[in-house]
C-alpha cells in the first residue's frame, strides 16, 4: 500500500492537472516515487500528460455514476495498483463536477485547488472539498491583483483555518516546490484498511440516478429534494 495518498479536488478547469504536472518533478527530486490516477466522467486526455513524464497513470471513467462516488468505490483497488507499480505515493485527481462532493478520507492528504479568477466569492460556494482540506492551492495567481489574492486567501482561512495555502502558477511552475516540500514532510494516515470518509457524500438514490427520464413528481422516488418557495422568496 502506498505510504502517501494525496487527493487533488476542485471544480472543473481550475488547473488541477497543471498543478500536478508542475508538482511531480519536485516530488521526484525529493525522493518520492509517484503514480497518478485521473478520474473523469466520459473522456480525458490528461493521462497522456503523466505518461509522457514516464509515470504510471490509470484513468477511471465513471460514465453515468457520480465520479466522486466512483473514486471512493475504487480506492482499495487503486492502492493495490500502486503497490503493483512499486510506487510509494499515489496522486488522485478528481473530475471536479460537484461542489458538495468530496471523496477525501481520514487517511489521505486532501487538497482543494481553487481558481483565483473565478470570483472572490468562490470559496464560500465550495463544500467539504474546501472545509475538510489539509491544503489549498490557489491557481492562476498571475491573472489577479495582490489585493484580490489576499481577499480570496482570507476567505479560505475563514472557512478552513487549519488548511495550508499555496499559491501556484501551474504553467510556469512557480510555487510547486514549497507545496512538494510540505507534502513530502506531511504525515498522513498509515492505516487504510479501516479508513473512513471525512464527510458524508451527497445522497444519490433518486429515480433519476437509476435511469428515469420522465419529468414530474409522479416519477420521482427515493431521496428527492424540493425547493421550499416560502423560504426561498424571503
């Protein structure tokens, strides 16, 4: 079983792959032997990025299943795969579709990647992937002012005071070395057999989860959420 399991979660197109690509040479230089798992829904070409670096990479396509549920369901098999590759560090990149989801477990080192250009309000819109993270990576830092970056950093610290912040320019590689050094020194859980999620997943057992296509209350079963319009209009 790999000694380190590092999760990179975050919304789509925030720069997760660019951050990992910039991070990997620094991890290798620090003595780590990494491999990568990329989770996506329908298709991805990101695996080629890692394979071009000479690193083992496996892609998991979740199809009709929530990609974060899919990742958690495959964690034991991913640990075994990393062992078969004789790698001591497993980097996990999520698909980044749902702000509420987070497949972080207690035994891994969990990170959230946040795009500084999205909005100064973006941190507050994220759920457990941010509030339960051990570290937060701020990307596209060259495209915002110092003041904007400080506002975002302040908001992140209000939501998760214990998270360590790392500004990283994934394209130029700036900031990857401090992140790599912190990851190499950070101790995560050593026992994964009895590992647990840090936070519950969103319920995914409504009729549409199992293939229903008809629209209307008569066709909705299972866990169904409805808007309370009296509360919503206040």
